[in-house]
C-alpha cells in the first residue's frame, strides 16, 4: 500500500506522532485548564444531563421537578427531626424554675395532680424535681437552683452508685419528652415514679 502523504512528505502516522510531540511541549500543557476546573466542568455536565432527563419524565417539566425535590427534602427533614437523638441540637435548661422552697413531697403532689389530669409531660418533670429535692434533703447533693437534669444524674450517680442507673433512665425519659419532642404518656411517668421509689429506698451514702 502506498502511504498517504501530507504536504510535507510525511505519511499520516508520522504526522500524528509529530502532532502529539508538539502538543506535549510545556507551553501547550501550561495552557490547559487545571484538572480541578475540568473535573468540575465534567460534574456540572453530568448534573445538567441528569436534570434534563428528569424534567422529561416528571409531570410539569422543570417546575414539577422542583416541587418533587422540595417534597423529598421536606420528608427527609421530618424523618431526621423525628428520629434524632434527644440531646441533639438542644440546650439544657435548669430543672427548677419555680419556688425554691418546695419540698420533695410538694413536687410529688404536683406530679400526681398532673398525672390525674393526663398532663404527662408536667408529671414527668415534677417527679424528677421531687427526686432532686430528695437527694438534696438527704445530703447527697448541695442545693443549686441552676442544676440541669443531666447534671443531676451525673452528680448524684457519682456520689451514690446505687442510684446511678435509675437516674440515668429517668433523665433519659425527661430529656426525650422535654427536649426530644417525644409525647409523654402514662408509661413515661411510671418510669419516673420507679426512679423516685428507688432513690427513697436506697441507702444514700456518698461514695
């Protein structure tokens, strides 16, 4: 076969090699866009292709696609909010915000009153307040108005190992109800009643 020649007398293969050699020189390489730019450009091209295909199959075209994306985003946000851990994104508030002179028995009475009216969240809080007052009155904890529920469990559990586990369980229920957005019910209150009973029955000797 007679080799194909270009105007300089080179065959095609030789011309291609010469072109590759020329383009591989540094000035040409320096003039190429950086790899990050090329990668982003490729990514945007893929996204554009995907959106174009999606708008072709979603009713309403681009507007319909936007509505679908917003609905999916809202659903994901709702699921995350409902299933998030109770301590996520919250700031602990002080357990006590009312009359500092109230005793453990006073808070128990208020808890029972709230439970009788099916105000379970209030019942949970008042029963945990009763637990805190019980621990303070028996010398396990000092009286500190700004103490949070988590601090209550940590400090009392460190001082008296026997009440550490029940307190953690009770505070978890309290956190779920008051900070985690969970609905309280009779079973929630029953947990705090058991915690209160465990604290009252325990030998509260500081470790």
